[in-house]
């Protein structure tokens, strides 16, 4: 007897029927696809921007000013309240270097005056500059403002040694008004120097420049020398050769470090520095300076190769014709200080103290 085969009954194959994906599975698949697309287009945009930047700057040379100074990169703190950052013996003040330009400045007194400084106003801090302790004017590098951790670190080192630290934000940086230019930064630094010198009553006044600040420091050191009022000494930390790109194939430029793997791109910047008056001729300044000099540099500096510090040392020593007035200190690269971290070295206070003592000899 034949068995009737019901056509509606699925044939038994021993395999489970496939399950239809549910809505949740479809949603997850679409989500993954969306993320992959977003990442792909983001990476593509960054690559295009990376390659296009030199061409854009070539077309709009004014952008180079923002690339070099990077003053629009902010560190969001209330700069009028240095105590919020642990600087309890520091006062905030504003000085006018020229019409329309107001500079934000911090003055940190020696650590030994910590208790005495509590609750004191601007007049007390201003008068304290004449207490006989050395005064350091700190000229910082590009990007950010006077509240950057490594800048606070230097102020703390100087204060612990019994020195005054006066830290300024150039025009356009932090809460200072105006737009940065090489001439403008030098004007600001010169004004601050004369302001400090008028109140220091014969105390040692030393200029400490870091990175971009080394260019400003040597600019005003030469100017003060020409005016017959030379600064007592200069410290250069992480000093570069010049803001103008000298030889991209030999020396990577600190302001185009992200293009080092494509050296040909750096040639797009060659004449733009002159057109924008961004030179900071450190080497030429060192040939003219007769000021005692201390050069500090980390061997693992990722922006300015330490060989440039050795070159600056040779130039200064030749110009001064003295081994006593010029000193170079290189810090071992194993510490990981890079371009901004020298303030963390335990030997730094002793190095600075010895340098100051040599100025008094």
C-alpha cells in the first residue's frame, strides 16, 4: 500500500531549517557598517588635510603665523587665580607694553617668603623684587599659556632656590591682548625686562628662554646690549636654530616636525618665514652676544635635535672667546624629558644655582 506524500510537509534532510535573522541582528550589522564608514571617511579627511596643509599655507601665508605660534591652543584655567594651580605665593597682574597691548604676568616670590606673601597685594609683590634675590624672567615657547605644567614647574624650581620668577604671556597668548609677531614678542619682552630692572634695585636679572622663547631671549639680549643695558645672563632651554627653515634635509624644523617623513614638503615654507617676518635668528644673535650663557637640552628632544645645542654652544664660545662664560648641559635621553620636561630633573636646581653663583663671582 502506497503512502500518500503530503506536498505541504517539508522533506526531511537531517538539516535544521535556516533561521531568518531578526531585526536586532540587522540593526547591529547596520551599526557596524556605519562606524566603518565613519572611520574610513575620517581617516581619508585627515590624510587629505595632512597633504594639503603646505599648499593651503602657500596660498594663505598668514596662516603660518598661527602654525608657528599656535597661540589659539588654550589651557582652560582662570589665569587670574594662580593659587588654583598651587601657586600660593604668586600674584597675577597686567602690564601694558604698548598702546592696545595688555600682557598677563605672574610673579612668584622665593619659597622662603611663602608665609609672608599670604594676602599681600600687587604693591608688596612689586617691592619684593628689590629684596636682593635674583630675578628670572621666563619667556615661554609657542602653544598654550603661562599655566602650562612645565612652565609652572620651572617657576617652582626657581622659587625653591630662593629666586623670583616672572612669567609672561606674550601678546595673543593666554589672556594677553593683540596678535603675536616676532617684533611684537620682542617688544613685550623688552618692556617686561625694563619693568623688572626698574624695581630690582641692582639684583641679578636673568632671562630664561624655552623653545620659541630662546629666539625672543637672544633678540632682546642683543637689543639690550646695543642700548648699553645688558642683561646679567641668559639661559636657553631647547633652543632651535632659527624660525626660518635652514636645511630641512639636515635639520628637521621644530614647527613642521609632523612633516619630517616627507622632507620635500618643508620646502614649501622656505620663503614664507621671511614674508611673514618670522626669523628669530638665534645663531646670528649668539655671534653678537657678550652675555654669560647657560644652554640646557635633553638628548631625547623630539622637536629640536640636541646636536643643535652643541652647535649653539660652539658659536657662543667662539663669540665670547671664553670657556667660563658659556656652559652646555645635556640631559640623558633615557629620562624621557623630551622637549618640555627638563624641570623634572633632580639635578636642575643645582645646575642653576651654580650658574647664578658664577655670575656673582
